[in-house]
């Protein structure tokens, strides 16, 4: 009987650290990478021109930290190249974000944040010369995470990014309060 108790005690001692390490396999740090379909449209306060909607693909990525079962904080990047008749507009959004899950047991999440947008070759709205600009970026969105407690998961999302470019100066003309709106639908692989 004594041998049985010692054997069971040793087995329990060996299994206990294994069970604890199995629970810690899901990291609090996470990284995502994916793609999206995006629609972009520019506008300004006093422009009489009706700017078209432009469609493109986008590359998305993010990294962050799980604060608790309902809240993540991190940083997002979104890169969108859009072809126009006058050239290509390349927009990159860098945003600090917070992601909230109203139900900790479900995959639904809401996201919001702000940061900086860089717009390169903004050509067709303001004249023939290329203009590079920095802008305030704001993002809101939501989505669904699948396998959110596993090492590798998937998330589907929809977001809106707004870039407030301010006043743009071209040859002899100033365009007041220029903004760019970008809507995206996409998917990302999540690694924890």
C-alpha cells in the first residue's frame, strides 16, 4: 500500500506542472496579419467636385497585449494603394487601438483608436504635382474572432478609417479641410 501511495504521489507531482504549463500556452501577447478589400473616397469642405469611390485591396497587421478576458490594447497598421487616372495614392494608417469584447465567452469584438495616416502621391484632387501629407487618423470597427483562446486563430473584421488631412496647397489654390474615408472588410490570422 505504501508503494502505491508513493507512486500516485509522484505521478501527481509530475502531472501538476504539466497541467499548469498547458494552461499557459495561450500568450497574452498577440500578432495578426491579413488582407482586406477597401473602398476609399476623398472629400473637402468647399470642393464642388464629386470625388469617386475607389476600390482596392489592403494589407493589415497588428500587435498587442490582452489586458483581461474582455479587453486588448495594441497597434494597427493598414496599407492601401489605390490607382487613379493620374497615378497611385498610397495611404498608410498607424493607429493605437483598444479592442473590447462585450461577452467574454463569445468572439464578437469592437475596436477603436487613433494615430497618424501618411498619404503619398495625392495627385488627382489637387493638381498635376504629387503631394505627400500627414494626417490625423481615427479608426472604428468590429468583427468576430474564431479560436480566440488557441495559439493560432482567425478574425473577420469591418473597419472605417478617417484621415483628416487639413488644408492642402496646390499651385495657387488652397483646399480646406480635406478628409479621406476608407472602409474595409477583411480577415487576419491571429498568433498568440
